[in-house]
C-alpha cells in the first residue's frame, strides 16, 4: 500500500513538472517607460497561467551581457527564451546559440536583423514599424496644412541608431514627406537622442541655441518628444504655436497630451506584445506552430480620442 501511495505521489510530481514551464526573459533595459509596460505585461500575463514562471533579467543596454544571459538561460534548462534585443543587428548570433541548444526563442518589440531567416522554433512578436512613423508623420502633415502652412520646417529626433525601430520610424518620416500631399515639409535637422527624455531636452536646447527655426518636432518615441517640449518651454516657446509628435502612447505622454503640449502619438500595445510573446514562447515550447511574425497593430492617438487610451499603457 505504501509503495502504491509513493508511486502515485511520484506520478503526480512528474505530471506537475511536465506542465511547468520556465521562460527566461532578457530585456534590453529596465530603465525605460515603454519597456517597463512591456515587461509588466509579460509578468502579469504569466501570473494568469498555471505552472508558468518567468525569469526576467536586465541586460542594461549591454549586448555582451544580453548574450551571456541567453547562455545562462540555456544552461539552466529553461523551456523557452524571450529577448527584447539591445542591438537588433546582433540577433543572428543569439538565434544561432538558441537553435543549437534546441531552445525556442521569441524576439519581442524590436525587430531582429535576421527576422526573415529565423530558425525553426523562433518567432518575432511586435508591431509593424512601417505603421508607426507613417501614422505620426501623416497626422503632423495634416495638422500643418490645417494651420495654413504651405511651407513647413520640421526637426527629426531619432532613437538609438543600432535599433531597427529607430531606423524604420525615421524612414517612415522621409517616405511620408516624399509624397505629393506632404512635400511642402522640409527636414532642417535630424539627430539621435537615443530614446532619452534628457538627451531629447539637450538636443532641442542646442538647436534652439543655434537659431534653428522649425514648425514641428517629429520624434521616434514619446520620451524624446517630452524632452523636446521641456526644452521649448524652458526657452519660452508658446506650445500652441508648435506641433510635437511621438510614438508609444506612454502614460507620461498621454498626460502631456492632456495638458495640451503633445499633439500626436501612436499607441503601441506594450501589454499586447508582452502577453503575445509569452503565448508564442509557450506554444513553441510545446511543439506547436507559431507564425514567425506576429504583429499587434499601431493606432493613432490625438487629443480627440485621448480618453480611449489613457488607461491602456
């Protein structure tokens, strides 16, 4: 009888172990508003799933550290790995490491350079960056026309140049102003502020000190847009005379929009991307098929529909 009980207990333990899934998560950095929402979206979603645990690590914007984290995840025997890449040009090596170990890998939010050549059991969950800068710039173009501008100057604030999203969002801006509808717009300055509010403030302060004149700021993300607004307010510029656009629709950005200083942002569903990456990782770990590209749509946010988004990020 005792043997039977022990056998049943062991079987139950094995069944529980078989159901348990441990996912290693390497985030590019914790110190970023949007990535914090993304990370929390993963964690909150995992809490709703039985037997799923996440081991979340901060790569601190260090490519070597991130690669080491992936190797450590593999060594510890995780079921799957989720990576928010520090450098999207460094992902081929990460894919190779995971593929050789037979561990499923999901990239989230930032598009890997090898997105079209991902090995089996690997996927990419994000939003299509072609939509982000396009929605933002088209709305800036519309607002400039509405203000009666027949010639307009804009400054462009880019994210980290090692990041595919920064490159694509900037290309989107160029593509929109190359169209006949928006060809009256001219870019007078285009520099990186590395996704940072502080660097955004410094960059725009430098432009203003140099006497650069512009009608609108088009930023690759909300943090830089907020930094630009802070710089312009410090310089005594009336924000009613200036247009500012960003991307992400972070909580801080929506508060700035509610205050009347941010004119355009684009909702990137961080929570949706986070939960989607966990779901994709779990499916791959169970041997199920997953589309190699899973896109969560971007959505334009303006003061007219602001209330719809204030509780989403």
